[in-house]
C-alpha cells in the first residue's frame, strides 16, 4: 500500500521522492538521513526489547525468579542521555547544511534568473512577471522556462512571495520545500529544473474553508514555448470578432464583475480576483480544481459556490442568456 501511495504521488506530480530541482533533491536527502537514523534506533530498541522478553521471561521451573535489578547506574544514565543528545545534534547539523545549500540560488555569470512575484489569496495564486516590456499578471498556473537547456547557462527561478490576506504556504514538492506567504512580509524561494513538465503544488498552510482547494500548477517548458506564452500574456485581451462576443463583453463590463477582475484592454480593472485577460491560456478553473472547459466555466459564472463553496466570488444572478454571452466572451480570451 505504501508503494502504491508513492506511485500515486509520483504519477500526480506531487511526490517528494521524485525531485527535479536541487532544493527538492537536498530535502529528499535530508529526509532519507533522518529516516535511516530513526529506523536504526527503532531496530536497536526493538531488538533489546525482544531479547529481554525472551531471556528474562518467567520460567515454570522457577516462578519466583527475577532478573537482577539495577538502580542508579551512572554509566547507563550518562549513555542514554548523551546518545539522544548526539543524535539530535547530528540532525541539527544536517539541517543547517541543507538550509545553507538551498538558501542562496546559484546565479552564474551571464545568467538571467526568472523573477516572479507570487501573491497568495483566499483561495488562489496570483503571479506577476516583470519583463523588459512591462508586467504580466496571471493566476494559478505558473509558466517557467527550463534551466540550462543543452548545457547552456543555468537559469534559476526566484520567487518573491507575499500574501494579500492570511498566511498561506507555497509548496511544489518536486521543485522545492514549503515557504510561507505572510501578510506584511516578503519571503523568497528559488529552484531550477532541466526537466520540462507540469508540476503540481498546493497551499500547505491552513488558510480558511477552501485551503485544501488552493491548488497550483507549475508548467516548465522550453525557452521558446515560454517566450511564446509570455508574449501572448503581454498582449491586451483579444477584441471580440463577432456580435455575440461583443454583446458578451458589454454584458461583462456592465456587471460588477469588473470590480474584482481585470481584462486588460477593457474598462474591467479589478484586482481582487484573478486577471482574466488570457483566461483560456489556463487549463484549469477555481485554482486548479476543475478543467477549464465550457461546462465548468458556465457553472462557475452561474454560481461559483457550487464548485467552490465559501469562495469569495458570489453568484452574480445573471439570466441564462447573459451567462451564455459572458461565457462565450470569456472563452474567446486566449
Ligand atoms: Cu492558502 Cu491554505
């Protein structure tokens, strides 16, 4: 069962046993060291226990016999005080070594790290990319280029983490350890990987009713794919190409959706909810809970509380026709 659980976690991209980045690898090594030492202690303690049970068990031939009793043995007292202290000290040293190995990102000369600001919200993730040509804002799906393509220069990813409300924790097990997003404070985290793929993560600090559904995905792709994605994200929203989409846009802009959501290139400029400028570039909705398809999007626009009870977006009480129009328009935002 243990194996199938590990297998499940690897398959789903969240296993600490399948690191693809140096910090995650260091943490796995530390984990194995602690487990090995603890397994050794368990083995020794159980062996002594079983030996004592067998060696000193009451014999039918001599029911009153008792093993020799020892009180206040100085050597034994010293031994079982110093041994655990030494083991804990060893763990502390190993922890400090891991900490110092993963704290500072290696930035070789000529390398351009990827800087992203991550903002935790109840219950979704906001990502800001600072590029030469302006800011890109997106949500829940973090796109990154692979580091060191074809043995080139390493390109670490450096995240700056903040919170808009309560404490959250950013955790993508295959890439790095957990780090808290704390109101009024800025933390940083780095990782880099040469392995393209989608890595799943989630909030690892209880932050309210939908904490368990504060999921995130990290999409690591080739430098060209990343560049293409970023170029698309930088553009303002697509203009509606037909009447239905134009009506959909007008409906959207006339509701209070615009107080919370931004669609760049329109008057919608809310910053409380996820940026929708390129909504269809994302594979999921509701912070990774459901697939971003027509049915789920329609359900979400109709009443988000059905998909994600307790989330901060209320049902907008639109008529079925209005919902269809808004969904059509949103689905054109590639
Ligand atoms: Cu955010 Cu738990």
